[in-house]
C-alpha cells in the first residue's frame, strides 16, 4: 500500500528555535497533504491542509505565521514550527490520500514527537 | 457539539469477550467513514472502512446508520493484541476530502 514517510520521528529543541518536519509520499503523488497535532489523551486535530504549489489552508485558531507549511512538490510537504515554545510540544503527524488507489484511505506518516524545553 | 463524538473509555475486557464501540457525527453531509486503530505513540492505521450496508472483516464488524448519524464497531473474541485506541473517522464531502477524528476509545484486553 501507499506509504507516507515523516522525519524526524522525535526532536527536542530549545524555546525560541525553529523546527522543520518533513512529510513525503513515497510511492504516490499527493497534491494534498494534511497536518495534524495530537496532545496527550486528545484526538488528532487538523491544523492545516497543504496544497501543492499554492498556499496552505489553516484551520481556525492555528497561526499561519507560526506554523509555516510548504508543499513545493507532489511528494513533499514541510511544516516548520517557528519560535517554538513549550506549549508547542506535541505529536505532529501528516497524512495524504492516494487518489490513484481509487479509495479514500488516508495514509499517515510515523509522526514527530516535538518537545520544546 | 463535537463533530465526531466517541466514548473515551477505557474499556477493560477479558480475552475472548465481545466489545462494541459507538460513534456519532454531526455533519449529515459526511461521505466517508472509517475506523482507525492507534497504538500508543504511533500513527493511526486503517482498521476498516464503514459502508452503509455494514461490513465485516474477520472478528471486526462495522455498521453505519446515516439516519441517526451513528457508526459502530464490534470486536468479537477479543485478543490481547486488540488493546489500542480506536478512532472513529469521518470524511466530508469537500474536494479535499478532509477527515475529522473522534477522540478515540481506549480498549484494554485483559488476560
């Protein structure tokens, strides 16, 4: 089946620094990717929809200047957490759908556990 | 009201038991429905899609009731390896097919 690879799987950074997370679709082209955040014991919350070649669409309450999304190719989307703070510590996960499969299953990256100290 | 609601549990059941999870969704225009399984600190993985006619995959049976906006998952003959969080996922009818996750129901199967 389709595979989505996310990197890094975990990162610890100092408060005020920026962190970039990559999401790649390995064997299919993804014009759209989704970025989620999951706090402990809570559900996955959609942060933004990443569109290849155009601006991302952010969900209400998500700061677009803080969470920079770039989707420059059909197989790569990146999320940059700028000026990270401890409250940004969370599990970030991307997903994409392989429309060529003819179904609507969402494939997920392995997730990135971000800890800001 | 949350878009997708689930009982968070935890459900603690003995091996071999049958357990059922329920999920309700608020958007009547929703088009696709899934159950995902998420193990601790791992990404969600598709367990099964849910169809209007109901569908079964081994020990797992999923049902959809569009009139009541209700989805269920039944697990028969529970195994220790079934211990996980089960996420109800609903897809909208928009062009991007955005999906919304329930909070998940935690299942712990006890020896």
